[in-house]
């Protein structure tokens, strides 16, 4: 929180425009000007990114691919290349860091930059934003939209208002005027359930919330109602955090066809476990608890969330970063207390993270422990240089994933 002696906060939010789709159109000129969707094209596929040509048909990220195809029969589906997107995201982060030492990477395609106190060195915030946009265009040949405001929420909403390929700055004295007419769903955290409750009580716009009696919002939503009221007044005290510790790592896979045979799930567990092991080792942490997650193929409710999700977990006697240990633990959960009906999604996770110096005695004798450590180190070097294909990890990927995520995975940067 600022004091009277602090300079006014200046927060920039930079958000790439249709990042995955823009990369594909950049690298494949034949896709330029066409409606493009990146993601799975199967019956269970999900759109991960849609070009602006596709958005004209109402297509957006997280939309089922079947619905997207129905809206636009000429839609071009591209499965996507995560390795390429991560590489471009890393280059993007380097550009952001040229403009501020305090960068909070929210996902592969967006970040907050704290420009507070930098105007004397860099010039007015709007000019900095325009230079950043130009550099991204010059270096990556990709469009980026920029929002600038005195707090994070305002900056993020402004970048959305600047799309596509634009810039919008909201000065401190214009914040309330900017926020007041916007729908309440633009406030972070206001999802369908909260929105329905608020709208039933005649709160339609952010301005309605800003002028509400705090007690009425508290009555509707508890203590969170008071937080919403503060955000509606432009009071967002969250700082730009350049680094956030991960509390868990996970990998998951949605199958094109349901799988009932537990044996057929084992290769996916092994693939996810080895990937998690590499990420843990890269981050120099180990996990105490292994989690198995699955989504039943038997629908119990409407919509995408109508398929129930189950988790099982086990706490190890000693923390691990070894993919084989994770595999064994998750496989044991699968057979002892796993699914009894067909599965449409399977995931493996690690939590209870601790630093790499934690003792691992009890899992292996000293000789086996050293051998596994050496083997893992060698495999890490191979995959870092040649990719996962070098160790044959992609052998199970004939099962198409539903879509791609923009999430930044710790240890997988």
C-alpha cells in the first residue's frame, strides 16, 4: 500500500493478442487472414486460442471445438506447438525485463510490469507502453495490447479494452469513471454464481458495487463481498510479484476416447510422472505427496463440469524428485483406489514441496539412490538438448489432448 511519500503507482499489463494463433499465422503465411483455432479438433477438443478472424464468428478460447466448427465451417484447426510457444514466451519475458526489473509473468502470453518511479528514467508511461509494443513487434513480429493504470485490476481491464493491438492508459483520477459502467463480471473473481447473486440484488455494473453499502455486499457474499466493494472503487493493493513459489506441480491429459482398462492408463501415468520429476529437479525441489486425478466419463450434470472429478493421494515416507517413484505411487493409487468406470481425463500431481536438500533415505539404498540420480541427471541433459522425443516419451500421445494451456509451469520454463 502506498503512503503519502510514495510515488503514484504505475502498473502496466501486457497481453499478447491471440498468442498461439498469431504465432501460427506469423510462421505460416497461408493462414494469414483466415479464421484459425489452435487446439484439439476432435469431438472433445477445446479451442486454446482463436485468431481475430475466428473471433468474428463468436469463437473464443475454452469453447468446445465442435461448437466452434458449427459456428464457422471454414475454421482452420492447428494442433499447436507448445515447445515453440514456450520459446517465444521466454523471448517475450526478456523484452518485458528490458522495461522493468519487476515483472510478474501471469501466463505464457501476459505479464504485469511495475513502472512506479520510472518516469524520470523512461519517460511517460504511455510512451513506455508504445515502445514496448514496438519492440515486441520488431523482435517477435507479433501484436501485443497494453493497459496502464494505478492498480493491477485496472491495468488488466484496460489491456482488454485496448485489444486488438492497442494501448489504453487510465489515469488515477479517471479510474472510477472508467470502471463505473463496466459489468460486474469484469471484477476479478466474480464468476457465474457470484454474478447471479449480485444481479438478483440489482447490482449490474461496477459502479453499482462501488456505491453499495458494504454491509449489503457482506450479507450476500461474506467477507469477500467487502473485497469486491474495494475493487469496485479501484482499491487494489496487490503488488506486482516478480516470483511466486509453486505450491504444487501437475500434468493431465484428456482422452479422445474414454479408457476403461486401467492397464492402458499406466503409460500416461508414467509419462506425466517423468515430466513432473524433471520439473521438480529443475526447480530444485522435491514432493512429499503424490496425487492421482481422474474425470469420469459418466456425466452427472449439465455442461463441461457435468463430469465428476476424483482425486486420491498418498504421502511418501521421504520426499522425491524421481519420476519412477512418482510413477509407482500414482500407479498404486490407480489400482488400489482408482476409477471403477471409464475415464475421460487422467492427471498426476505433486504437492508438499520441499527444498532439494531434504533427506531421501528409506526409498533406496545408497548405491541405488546414486544410480537413479545419475540416470535422471543424464536424461535431463538429453531432454534439455534434444527434447522429450529423444527419450521416446511421446509414444502414448496418439491420444489427442483436448487443448493447450497458457499456464506457466514452474520448472518447465
